[in-house]
C-alpha cells in the first residue's frame, strides 16, 4: 500500500453553531441529513439563535418534505430557472421525484427565462393562491478538467442580509480528494495503479422515499461524483476525450462509509486481490439478491456443453459454456457491468431452459467482469442500496465493451471470452444483458447531471437497444416486434414501465425512444461488432432486492428465451431468401 493523502474536516454545522449570535436569525443551506440539521438548529436555539438549516442538495424536494404544507392543495406550479451553462431540464431533474409525492395535486413545471437560483412555487387551494420562493443555491465554476458547471453549494444568511456562498465540508472534502490525486505524478503509462482507494467517512444517513427504489443519499452521490471526476481527470491526462471508455487507469474505488460524526478522507494505492466475498447459495429461479460466484460456476457445470474461460487482470477466472446444436446460434452474456445484477441471474436461468431444447445452439458467459463483481460484493457490505459505479468497469478501469485487439493487443484478458464465443458458435445474434440505476443518479458537485450519461439519470422502465449491421435492419425490426410482444405478456411489467416512464417524462422530458408494443426501444446501425446483431437489455436493477430482484431477472430470462425463439424464424426466413 502507498498512502497518498489523509485529512479530517471540521463540520460545517459545528461552525454554524459557533457562528450564531444570540438574538440574530440565521439561515443556512448545507449538505447534511435532516437529523443533523435539526440537531444543529436545536443547539443554536439553546444559544438564543433563531435558525433554519436547509438542504443544499435537492432543495425543492426537501422544502416539500420538511416545510411546505400541502393540505387542501389541488394544483402546484413550479417555475424553475434556466441557466446557459446547465442542461435545460437540470432544475426539473433536481426536483425528482416530487411529482410522485404530492398526492392527487396536479403538478406543472414551467421554465422561467432567467437564471436566478430559486424556484417560484404557486400552491392553489380552491380559489386561493399561495406563492413561495425556494432558494436553490448554486455556483458557476470550472472543474478539474476545465468544464464549466452549475453545481449546488452551501449558502448562509445572517439577519436581514441577502446571503453569500458557504463553502461546506462536503464541498471541501470533495475538492481536497480530487486535488490530491490531480497533483500527483502518475507517470505516463496506463494503467497508473492497481487499486486507487479513496476512503471517506461521512455522517449523512440515507433517506428512503415511498417511490419505487428511490433514496436520497449524499454518500452515494459523493461516490458517483468522485469516481467519474477521477475518470475524467485521467482521461484528460491521457489525452483522451472526456467520456472515453477505453481509458485504462486501473481500478478506482471510492468507499464512502457512514460515520457517527467524523468527516475524513484517506487515499492510498493498493494491490489487486483475487478473492470473492460470496454469500450462501440460493435457488436461482427465486434469487432475491446477487448470487455467489461459486454458485455461478456450479450452475454452468450443470448446463454442460464445452467449457471455455478467460482470465481477468487480477487473475480471476471467468467461465463460459458452448452448447452446440442445429439451431441458429445465439450468444448470451451478462455481467459486463457487474453492478447490473439481474442480467447475470437471467442469463443463467435462460440457459438452463434452453439446454433442454432439442437442437439448442448457444454460448453462455454470465459473468464477464469478475473483478468488478468482486468489488461490487465488497462495496455492498457497507452500502447495499448504493449503485456503486466503481464496480461497473474492470480492474483496468475500462468498459469491457470498448476493449479491442487494436487498443489492447495481447492484454485482452476478459474480452477473450467474447471472441471465443463468437468463433465457436458463429452466431449472428448476441443477447447482451444489462441494467441501469433503479433510482436517481447524480453528480452534485460537478453540475448535478452525470456528464455523458444524462439519459441514465432517472429510471424509465425496462427497455431494449438493438445495434445491427447495415443490411440487417429488417431482422432488427422483426426481433424487436416479436420480443416486446412476448414481454408484454409478463404480468405487471407494462404497468411497471408506464409508472416509471410517466414520472420520467414529468421531470426529464421525452424519453427519445420508440415505443414498440408498450416498450421503449432504440435501434441503430452499428458495425463495430463482427456479430451482425446485438440485442441489449436495460432493466432498472442497480440496488434492487427481494421481489423486485426476482421480477428483474425474470424479465431478463424471458427476453433471452423470446429472442432465441424469434431468431430461429428470422434466420430461417433470411436463409430461404
């Protein structure tokens, strides 16, 4: 291990209590949970200070949760700012999931033509209208990679003054961590390290909301902001464009743990490990959480066929099977992004069904990124409801999809499993099972909306993406029609989609998808894969458990089975002319 940086921070709330003057009102906006803010208000009250401390993170949502009385309200208008340095829907997104929390009241979002950082809220009760102003403290700033952001920040008002920016402990901690890594000489050769560990202790408790899997988490948001800020930092260092998924810096691991009051950061480099933190085996058809890696190996052995494997950067083995037969071959994969957990189970369940079919012909590689899966197991022990995008990529730090012979040479590692599956099966269809966040994804200190991932910031149901070669458009349309028709027969799935899409459209706008048989779909020509057709599933599965997890991997399994069946007819028609 090599220690890089260590620092503790004074809590902003403690500083505010010290700052308070008896007889003088105080208002502040900080990045703290409600319990901590109320505690600080009570401490100030004991000093004779009338204080109100609000949330700088998602201030409109917390205004409704903590202060605004909705009794008798039938209509709500929220007029939000438009800023030239922020996405047009930025301040609607920040209010999510307010539309699901206002009961029967009608909620409308209306964009203002100015960039003043506040919301105008109109509450209508019968014929009466109440107008409120909800401050949304933000700052316009340049980040570590030179991008201009509009980001939430702390704010302080004392007495009758207008107020000024309050640089909070949350912001100071983030800037100190990013700055310490940015200021270090990492050399010129990727990867720059094995594991770069950023361990942060922060005292904010998560707040679960009565909407799907929604949870407000300052610690999760800090994980996401640190992780992607560091990816961008190393992308810039390497001369790559921002968002380049071929970057191989090494494994970046923010561990944001709950403390009892301490705020601290410790940064060090660590060697990679090869262990898994497996739990007990489960019945795969009714698994209520991500399954153990040891069980994956057992289930693959039961499927049979020809075994083949590859090794990850750390040396972990990823296993696959080839079942030869007379059908049109299909490649099935999961776990490219192993924090997207339903696809791993769904792939195995589908293969267990397919192998019973006469003439079955497929490959199955259900866990393509074992290093990421091991990290996900580790991070879930502290924060099981966090999405943990640090576990999305490999121990090299790249997105496995973007690793090629051209950019990896002999260091293909996990990607060899795809090439071998294609060589063995000669499949023309690859069903690639994925997921995405089941609750809101934010980067609060870097513009709020995740850069290069804006379409993924809110859940919008189960949807499908097809990428196909130029002369396979008819087959792509036929596959989407057949598969979505089958998915529509799964009890509850269309209703699930409709609820999420409805809430998405209120806060984010149009999905940009075609709706086929009730399911959002994207289809595009893409010939970077040698397999002519790739069907990608996207289920909102990061952080789900129990019945929700079962519903997710059942939808994944049914997609594979219906796509496989449809492909037999599609290929028969294509071959016959």
